[in-house]
C-alpha cells in the first residue's frame, strides 16, 4: 500500500514539474507572432507617440512586429472594451492613461476596470502644461489668472472629452485659482488643433503633445506641473514658481492586458518593458517628449489603479462633473 502511495506522489510531482516546465517554455517562447498594442486615442497625440516609441523597442527585442491599433472614442472606453474581448494570451495589449480610471465615475461601463484588466506595467509619467493661444493677452500665470477673473465664463479651454485628465486639470485649476472658465469638449488631439487655430483659448496637455507648437511659438506655455522645470522647456516655470503651488496633478501612462492573461506572460511583458525603459536612448527620447520613464511592477500598478479609482471619484463628485446627455 505504501508503495502505491509513494508511486502516486512521484507521479503527481512529475506532472507538476512537467507543467511548470511547459509553462516556463511558453513564457520564454513568447511572442511567436505579432503583438497588437491598442491605443484608445487618435493618432498624433501623446499616448500615440509613447506607444510607438515603446512598440518599436519591444519589436526589436522580440523579433516580432508590435502593431499600433488606434481605437479612439468614448474617452478610452471603445479601445478598452476591445481589449476585454481579446484573447488573454498576451498578444493584445493596451497603452492608456489616467482616463482609464476616471471613466467609471462618469458613466456605466461595459466592463469593470478593477476586474476585467491585468495591469502589466506603468511606462511613463508626464507633467501637464498650461498653454494658451498667443492671442490671449497674458504672458505669465498671474496675468492669466487676473484676466480669467475679470472675464468669468468667457475664457474657453479645450479638453479631449468630459472627464479627460486635461478636463480634470482645468476643473482643479478653476478651484485653486478662483476662476471660472468654460469647457469645450473635443475628441482627442482636435483640442490642440483648435487651440493652435485660435478657436479656444487654452489647454492642459502633457508636454509631449504640444512641445513642437510651443517651441515654434504657435502656442505659449505659462506654467508646468511638478516639482521641477522640464528639461524640454527649461524657460517655463512650475506652477509653484509662478505663484500657484496648490495646483498639483500628474498624468501616468500604462500597459494593460485582458484579465486572466497568464501571470508568466504578464511578468515577461512587464520585465521587457522595464528593460526598454532602462535604455539610455529611450530615456533621451522620452525626455525630448517631456515625459519621464516610470516603471512599476504588475502588483504595484494594480495598487495605483485602485487608489486612483477612489481619488478621481472624489474629484469628480466635488466638481459635480457629469457627462452630457
């Protein structure tokens, strides 16, 4: 009887080791064909630029194409829903930003942000700029605040949709600066196009989305969030330096996989993203775009998602932000 028991134990151990070996082989073999990276924003914006930089390096590392799939609409909801319907095998990923954790506080979603996604890794963090069209008669932050206070409701700002991080930044600015501006919602990068064209007065984009326009003089940057000036725009003061230290907000970018993606695959992708972010040339390219490499493990990214779900819910309730019907 004892021999049968020991034989059974040996068989179970062997099966477990075989499964582990198979799992390890599958992990090390990934990927064996192209990977799709969904970007739930239009081409040309900050998320798209970042996805293409990351995708190029991962493609070189993996020896497989990383195909960028722009799926704008619904403040990231359309692209995120597509991810939830994709096979959980690591071959479909999504790069998005804080909008992913803002939307649950604004509308009923066809998915659960906390349950239907596997956080893979954060990729970058970005400070936000207050940029105005050069026709706005203000050359510094204090002049702009004075102008906005003198014209309540007459200063218009564009943002990539209701609840977009740029929108929440403007709402927070209203509160801490004691002004009242009018929100003009757009779809994605169109807000920047209309700002350059003079159809709206200001915007709160990440640095990389408008860096070229600022350097060319098509837009005027008045202040930047964060504790230090951006190396990409060293002449632009921080909000604290410009006299508004209460204004503090940051945008993050991260990669998600569908829920139930095997942990070895998630960990493999996350580890490879960490390798990309440590490359000297990618650090230089990120800096040129006004973002900082920002890596967290899948577990730490999951904690960030949970904390931000609560944080943005509180901001939205305080500002009484609602989607248009």
